[in-house]
C-alpha cells in the first residue's frame, strides 16, 4: 500500500480502508450490483469466483469497470469443483458437489480434507481466471476457508507461483468472527511475513437488519477505529434465480447495495478510502 502521507505538508492519512466486494461471478445479478457500486466509486476491488460455468461471461462484464481491481475468491463450499469430482474426493459429496461449510469444517477438523486436492482445485480456479485474461490483485476465499490449517499454506504457495502480491488474512475487528478466526489469523501472520507479503489490516463487516441500520453501525464503528489499515468486506448484489440456487445470502445483498449507494456511505469513508491497485505493495 502506498505511503500514509497524502503529499508533502498534507494531513497524514492515519486510517486507510479498502472496500472490497466479494462473490463476483456467483450470478449475473450479483455482478450487476457490484458493478453499479463500482461505477459509484464505492468499491475498489472485487473477489471473483471462477468456478461457475458463466465465468467467461462474468469476465466480459468486468470490462464495464476498467478501474476495478480483481482478486480470485477461492471456493470449496459453493457449486462443484472445476476438476472432475473423482480426482478430488475429499472435497465433494456423493453428488459431486462441494460440501457445505459446516460439513467442510467438521471434515477438516478430522483430517479428512486433503491439502493436495485443495491445491489442485484452487490452482485450476486461479488458472481459469488467468486464462480469461484477469490481472489478479489478491487471493481470498468464500467463507474464509483458506484460513484453515493446511489451507493457508496452499493459498500462499499459489500466490508465490503466480506472483500475486496479497493474500487476505481474515481477522475481524470485532464480534464472534474475531474470536473464531483469531488463532488462524495469528498463525497466518508469521507465514505472510516469511513470504514477504503484507500482513493486511483488520477486516470490517457490514452487518445490519437493513440499509439504515448498516449505515448507523458503520458510522459507530468508524468513529471508534484507531489508526491503521482496514478492509471493509461487502457482498452487494441484486437477486436472481441463479443466486437463489447457489447461495443462502439473498436479501442482505440488496440492503448492502442500498446502503453503499447512499451518498452517506461514501462520505463516511471520506479521506480514509484508498484505491485498490496499490494495496499489494508493502507499506
């Protein structure tokens, strides 16, 4: 990320926030919502899920947002693997679909998820994105599964293989997810340092019952934030039948998008907001 001083003699930018929108490629309606937020200047980077059949069409839609940085959102819980199911048996159920998150977590805790199969599948997802012409700014994962022991190493090695400058370290600034992910985040920090990659700042969620509540909670959260580097992880989108088939998070996407398109959202972030493209560089 760039220097924390905006210019010589200027007020220091003590808090830097990257706004990312996850799940590009999940459905055309999700993509439409993310692109609308990008056009309004309130999203800097999107995390692309390349494993669905419409990936090429989703990449074509990205041409409408040439300033939007793109990461790969590695997947083990939505849809089917890119590789034949018989070649990644620890990752799929009897129907050849990825396990749902609770099942995946139980299998991982029991040592029944094979990192070599994850490596092959994630490499296929990453290389599909590269083959479609994406310039990959970062790696993250759907449901933060890359933070699991043995899988963060896989994500790091893939980043090294392909010269990707940032791997998201999922560590939330508050709430239950902070408690759940803290042990994994501490472990990941040392691995990122050893790899010469930035450790990333805290993640901020965008929770709330509706758009008004989301903005109010974000206002309170930003008012309490100390100086540092943060990533506000969002999931804006419209709804369609494809999304309903693939994911359980539906109405929340609409309220996130509504809040992000509200002029107050951009004014809340103000000078703390930074472009996405410099994020991969060392601070």
